[in-house]
C-alpha cells in the first residue's frame, strides 16, 4: 500500500510538472507573438518606440509607440491608395485611434490584395511593357514611389501623387 501511494504521488507530481512546463511555454509563445506584432507595426509605420519598460518587464504591451515624422506620410499614401483601390485595405478606425498593432495586422492581412491588384492592373499593359513587381503598391505606401512607369502612370490617372 505504501508503494502504491508513493507511485501515485510521483505520477501526480510528474503530471503537475508537465502541465506547468506546458503553460509556461504557451505563455512565452503568446508573448513572442505579441512582440512580433509590435515589431511589425514599428517597421511598417516607422514608429518611434520606447523599449525601456519592456526591458524590465518583458511584456510587449509595455513597449510605447508613437508616430514618427514619417508615419503620417505612410498612412496618407495608404489612405489615398485605398480611395483609388478599395481592396488596398486602409483601416480608418485603427489609424484614427492610433491602434498601430491593429493597423499593422491589417496591413499584413491585405498584402495579398495589393499584390493581386498590381497583377490585375499589369494584365492590361502592352505585352512588351516591363511587368511591375507584386510589392509595387507596398513600395508606394512605404516609399512614395513605384518603380514601373506604366503602373505609375495608371496610379496618377487614379489621382495618386508621387514625390518629385
């Protein structure tokens, strides 16, 4: 009886330990995913980021982000692109609320839409014309430039503006 009791206790301890390890690993994964969301938003929108609190707590929600002097231009180009091509996916509410995580997620979610739009538009180009790269609309949002003259002309016809 003593031996059975001891074995039962050992099995219970092993189960508790395994469960605790699983829960800790799950929490780390959630934290890493959250950190990835912050890093994506910071990169996409050129946000200023203060990591000082995060370095103490290791909680991504402690990263403080705010728009930089470049953020407004990026957001404005994305908004303008979406006015011309609604599938480009500008998240009005998220940007108005400066919810950069949600805006960043939307940017990533609609990346395929923007690539497909470029592909659809380029199908109407003359056969001898160089084809734009799939990320051309992302180049426009991020840099204010498109590196295909035919696509650039179409975008200008749609009312989009470019740097001189």
